[in-house]
């Protein structure tokens, strides 16, 4: 993810960068799939923890 990249006039571009860092800290992954004219799908995978 590119920090500070945004397509919004008032955006900071840090949203997905922060999310990506948090997910990595918890041993997870994030996948982004985008199709022009259809939209974007974001999948977040986190490891399960047994208590």
C-alpha cells in the first residue's frame, strides 16, 4: 500500500496503510482485488486462536 496515496480531495491516504500494518502485527494478510467498472473487494485473513 502506498502511504499518502488518495483519490479523495480531503483524504490522507493512510487508511489502508494503517489497516495493513495492524493486520500484519496480528499475523494476518490482506488481499485487494479491483475490477474496473465493477468495484473493489478487500479480503482480510486473521489466524484463529484457541482459548
